[in-house]
């Protein structure tokens, strides 16, 4: 055995406040009926390429109205059924509704985790719920703080009969619409990319009522009167919607942590993709910030996660006047990341979770996510594979193609190397990192014991050793933890670094921790690792195959969550988890033959 580090709205919301009733609202009512017919139709998905499943059409988008926000259904009336000059579907509502952004509030793992964290630290319920709903239910959170509509005092804001999960709650629809149109497009260009706006402190002007409230887009000549009449927003150009600093408001997240006595003792960098990007070769400084279509250095978040349409000439609103200019450099609202696992769970539970996305739309988002992982996730190269007497030496180069650490985001994801050597008869003579059932990895100490984890390796000499790129959280007593409220630091973080990342100068919040910190071959852009395979007297030739695998949720995290299976939301997730495909994604492969 190898040694391992151890540590033990009322449903419709407030009534719409229209300052211009009449023809505009009559048109809106007609369009609502059209939308309900169009948007609930099942999509022609690619389910056979992902997994056969009984199709479900999903629910209609929501049409709620509060003082500061409106539902995605109202935006979708005009910004759906869009196409480029080749007829490719560019519908904003079609693409967005099946993303993790749209389903941020309905995500069953998120809901279960919030319930679990509250159960483990009930005295901090308000702190936990406020931190979590800020970015997962941002419209309800912002509206409640602005107008007092959700001033719950000591009551729950997340669950229970007073919480926003309750369909009878005033802000239920605003909460369940997730990260929606009128949230992101109202964010002001004020202090973005700084501590003042991290952790969900996105600036929105909640003092101005419709139709004078501003909503920002990437084009300089928006149709002002149309939007003022139909949705009571005044559209304006805002360069920030095509700027990574806007994304940083939620994707740079610090969470409070407590000591063993339950007292808040500091903040933990739970996810820092913006800061990682800022320390990489992909960084675009505010001085170099560019508008859509402009060339420039680096790479913005939107360029990978909201890629431009392949062709121009896009009419971005289907009821625009005939003389309206068609747009080039239209950003498709794919919001594509890497969480294939959760998309699969959503796809399998459309009805039970009350999703607005159809089975087919979710399958298409899964396909985009798989392409994203393979095109912009990682790469593999076998630099050397040769026999030295009775030993086969294999050197593997792992590349990070992302603009931040890979895997990115919440520290429950992992990528790892699966390396196999077979002889001329097809027999396996060496295998490290073999994926097992239920998302487990053969030889991974963390899968065998949640208090243990695999160290970072420079050389692997035994099949029981696995190179896993991951972040492991530790509490104030340096024990491995999966409770976010106990996470005080990273005891291991060897996630692959983006190109240009200098680990020697990286600030503590994005630093490398564990053995990778001193590994000279673990640098910005990737990692180089050697495998020394004892051969004996095999039948040649030898075949080497390497795979870079990725999983969005670690089994140890799920096992820890299951301790609270007595909670309804945790129990529901546990049942869904059992039925969801947990196979890892093959991000990249490489092979070599040795005579």
C-alpha cells in the first residue's frame, strides 16, 4: 500500500406596472399565446448520440413582473426563433433555457447542498442561504433587498413554507428563473473585476422604475421604443456585457468558514476562475477591453462560453421593423461549461424538476458541453515511450486549453490520467487510473477513504498510483472536508494551470498547493509526468494508450452529502444520482507503439 495524506410572487409576482398600457400590452398578450404554443414544442434533439430517454417538452418560460425584473418568457417573445443567413438556429431562449445558468435555482445538487449546510450549522442559516441564493436566485435576492418584498427576518429565504422554493411565495417565479436575461443585462459598469463586486455583489440600479430603467446590450443602436413599450426597459449600449469582468461578479466567490466551535473564522476562495484567468496569458486588461468583433489580445470568457455565430446577418429580434439592421458577431447564448453530469440529471428529470427546457434542448446542450471539454478543455501528447532493459518509460504531456484552471469552478470536480500498456497479445500489463462503476477510480485513495486523497505525482511506478488533477478542501484542523462552511484552505490544488500562469507569483487565493507546487514540470499550460512500467518478458509490440478523463462530481462529495439523507432535498438528489450516468468524459487521448 502506498502512503496517502490523511485527515480524519404570489405565483405571478407583483402586478405589472405598465406606464404605457394599450396597444403595446395588447400585442404582448397576443405574443404570449404564440409563445406558449411555440416554446413548449419538443425539440428534435440528438438523444441517440447521448443516451436514449423518453422525451419531455418542458414547461413554458415564466412571464412574471416585479419592479426591477421580468421573466425570461417576456424576453423570449422577441428573442426566439432567430436564425443566421444559413438558417442555423440562434434562438436565445432556446439555447439559454437548457443551460446551467437558466437552471441555477432548480439544480438538485445545489438545493441539496444548501439544505445540508444549513442542517449542519442551523445557527448560520441566514448567512448560508443569503450567500447561496445571491447568485443562484439573483433576481429574487436583488428584488427582495431593494424593495423589502422578501424581508424574511428570521424566516428561511430558501426553503420551507416561507422560502422561495414554495410556489406560493411572492418571489418564487423570480427565484426559479435562475440567472436570467434581465439580471445579467442590467449589471452596471461599476467596479467590475474588483473585490467590490465579487461574490454576487453585482451592481444594479434598483431605484429607477420602468420604462426608464436601463438594460444593456453589445450593440450601439438598439431599438429603444420597441423595448420601452413591450417590456418597460430602455435598451442602451454597454460594453460590459462583452467583458469578463461582468462574469467575475458570481464566478469569483468567497464563502465564510467556521472553526470547530462553529464561529465564523474567515473567508475561503471557493471558486476563482476570473482571478485564475487574470493571472494567465489569456487576460484582457480593462485598457484592452474590446467590443464584439474587434480583434485583440487574450481571450474573453464570452468567446469560449458564448461563442459567436459562424455567419453574420442575424436579426436578433423576430418582431423588429423590416428596416432593422442585421447583426454580425452575434454571441450565442450557449453558456457552455463542462458539467455534463448535471445536464444529464436534468435531462432525465425534466418533469420532476419542473424545467422549462425540453429533453431535446438539454441533449443539445450536453453535446455542446462535450465539444467544449474536448476542444477547449485539455490535450495529451506522449513525448516518449521506450524500453530500458526490463522497464518501459512513458512520458506524458498534459495540456490545459482553458483560460483558467482545469477543472474549473467549485472544488468537487476532477480530471485524471488513465494510462494502459498492453502487450502484443492484447493482455494488459499495466493500468493506472481505470474508471470504475459509479464514478470511482481504481487506486484512488479518496474513493476508498473520504479522509484520504491521492498526492500529486511526478513519476508513477505502481498501478495503484493515479495522477488526479483536483482541489481538496481542508478545515481549520487540517482535516479533509466536504462541508463548504468548514472549508478554510486547500490542502491540495494541482488543477492544470492555464497558459502563462506563473505559480511562483500567484497570489494565495489561486496558488498551487501540495506536491505540484514544487514539481518543475507542473507549469502554466500543463503538466509532464513519467510512468515507469516493469515489463518482465512481455510479447511485443507494446501499445501505450493515455486518456485524460473528467468528472464533474466526486463520489466522496456525494457520500458526504448523503449523511443528510433524512433531508427531503438531499434524499431527492440521492435518488436522482443513483439513476444518472456517472461515466467520465474522455477529454483527450494519445497513443504510442513500442517494439
